[in-house]
């Protein structure tokens, strides 16, 4: 049986769980390692408000003081946004970070684990990790993908950034039985851009249809999550070809500077922001808000 003594909840989340209200999980790696201060804390606060405005309760997940916190108060949120010592936590890191009392920001994989332990079925983020370019050589494949293969949480995201190998990421997800749903799109989005040149497995246009698909899968006992791919709104989207040049440059620099392992994604995000003079960050924030809204609608539909 699951040991819930490692979990703590905010009152808001505790009440929502007890009343079987819709809840949307949120990650902390995007706050600690994905965006600079103060945009990260502004985003973290507003994304929670968007979820409330759409009828669900937000649960930002992170690790502190030997506990997996399901929901963070203002002071805790600030710590994730400003403390330079925050570790990046994926599946492998739980035992160490909890037992050592360190502060750990949860990635998509780790947030899915926390959400599932708490009984939360829907999670909103920006983009997920995937198979890195040249991943067939480096074997750099995000643990987000193996988590999606086994943990029952739907992840609403704006697709996969083309800092990754989108084609191989989709192949990997297919092999592991992870459905890739296009929410109001037939094309898999590429984070900053609405297009990628790749399709989705199924297009669904209503949150109710997404909820029905998820409920059916899980009632069948088919374990694992799903990707609900939600393109960035057109007015905030970047040009696919323009961002590609920037990504190429950031990737070359990462290679030259021997950036490897879990440092790769934060390095690339920060470099892309500099190279686009902050425009990539604006797009990133806009797509997170849109994902929060969609995730709240799916969470509400799952409770009907
Ligand atoms: N993609 C983004 N922003 C992010 C991340 C991914 O656009 O902040 C973070 C997420 O937390 C994701 C993690 O789970 O990076 C993937 O890291 P890695 O590639 O090391 O698995
Ligand atoms: Mn990696």
C-alpha cells in the first residue's frame, strides 16, 4: 500500500480531494529551472488563478523538508522561484531528496508521480521532455517518457520543443502505448510554434471527449498517462523556421560547452531566451496559461 506519510497538502487541496473536486497538478521544475525570476513567480501565481477561474483547484507539487508537497503556499512558491539550491527531481531522485531533506523541483515525470500518489488525474505544464537530438547516440531520453508509459496522469502540454527529436519522441511514445491527443489540432505542436510537421494519434475538440477517452482507458486497466497536445495560441506563437535557427545555435553551444544530463534542458531554455531577446519566454508563459485553462476544463469534465 502507498505510504502517504511522505505527502503533505495545502488546505485548499485537502478540501478539494475530500469533496472530489477537480484538481490540476502543476510542476516546480518549470519555476526553478525553466524560467528566470521574477517571471517564474508571476507565472506560478497566475497559472494557479487561471485554474481556479476555470472551476478547478491548483496543486503545485514540489519537495521540501522531507515531504512531497501537494499544493504550495505563497512562501514555498517563492522559495522554488528564488532559491538557487533547488535540485531538479525526476523518478530516480525521490529517495535521496526526501531522505536528505533537500529542496527539489519536480519535473514532468516527478510531478506525475506526486499527482498519482495524491489521486490527481490531470496535470498542466509547458512542454515535456523527450528524445534529444542525436539521442540514438547519447541515449539522452527523458524519464518523462517512461513515466507517461506507466503512471495514470494526463499531461496537458504544448507538445515537444524542437530542441528535441520530435519524430523519435513520438515513435518512443507509440512503442510504450502513450496516446498523443491533439486538442483542437491534427498536427502535433512544437511548443513555441503551432506546427511541427508531425501528426497526432487522435484529434479531440472538446474537453468532455478527452475526459471520456481517459476514463475509458483507465477503466480498462490500461496503465499509463496521455499527452493532451494543446498548441500555443496563434497570437503568441513564434515562427517555426525562425525558432529553428535559434535552436540550432543553442544546441551547438551546448555541445561545445559539454553540457550533458539534466543540465541540457535548462541550458537550452535559457540560451533560447537570450537569443530571442526574451520573446521565447513570452511565448512560453502564454502557452502555459493556455494549457492550464485546458487542463482545468478536462479535470472538470472528468468529475462529471
Ligand atoms: N520543457 C520545457 N520547459 C521545462 C521542461 C521541459 O519547455 O521547464 C522541464 C520539465 O520539468 C521536464 C524537464 O520534465 O524539463 C525535462 O528534463 P530532462 O530533459 O532532463 O528529462
Ligand atoms: Mn535528459
